[in-house]
């Protein structure tokens, strides 16, 4: 997806009211898996940019970016989940989210789509044996695929 496509996707989302956002998820790829977060938390999607390192942050917090004059901390989802590092490329994006009144960024491999997943198509997460499992809100079924739905709040505060 290009930066223009990201802008168009978010314009479509922002035109919706809060009620129509229920059941809508921004789906993105990290490694070989599709993850989703509730669209109501997403404020925008931006391409990867210069990240300024800040001392004494946890390893998964890569630093901060300057987004149009606002300093925003960014987390690398790969690192948060204990996955191997991968060089950032033209598909790498930062999903800017709002959680508990705070703005933060999530570095992901590739944005895929905004999709609707009905509540009855979401199953509880599997047993929490893996570290990443603690951030899983549920497993969404979309046709013959599954999307791992993340609890954005727990990504930052667990």
C-alpha cells in the first residue's frame, strides 16, 4: 500500500461515527501472521520515518518520532512479540493509535485492510502459553482465514 492509500483508508474511517466503528478492525501483517486492532483506536497510518532513540526505554519501545510537531513514542510489534528483527522497507508503517488519552505508534510490517468482523465471528484467545498471547483479545474468523485481534491497551500497559 502506498502512503496515499493509507490516507484514503483513514479518511474513510474518520468519516464514520463511533457507532459504525463497532466490529471494524485495521488488519496488518507482522511476520507471517495477520493481526487486527479495533479501528476506533487508530488515528492515522504513516510511513516509517526517522526514529529518535530515548535512553532507558524497554527494548520494544524504539524511541520517538516527530509527527507534524508532536512527539510520539513508537513500539516495534515484532520486538514486543519476541520475533526476529527485520529491516524496515517501503511497506513498513507506523499505525498511530490513541489509548487512554495517549498517542503512540505501532511499527508493523505491512497494512492490509480495514475489515468488519461480527462479534459472533470472534472466539476467545487460545490458552496464554506464549508471551504474545497476553495481548490477544480474540481470534476473528474471516472467510477461511483467521485474524489475531490484539488488545491495544495491553500492548502498552501489560
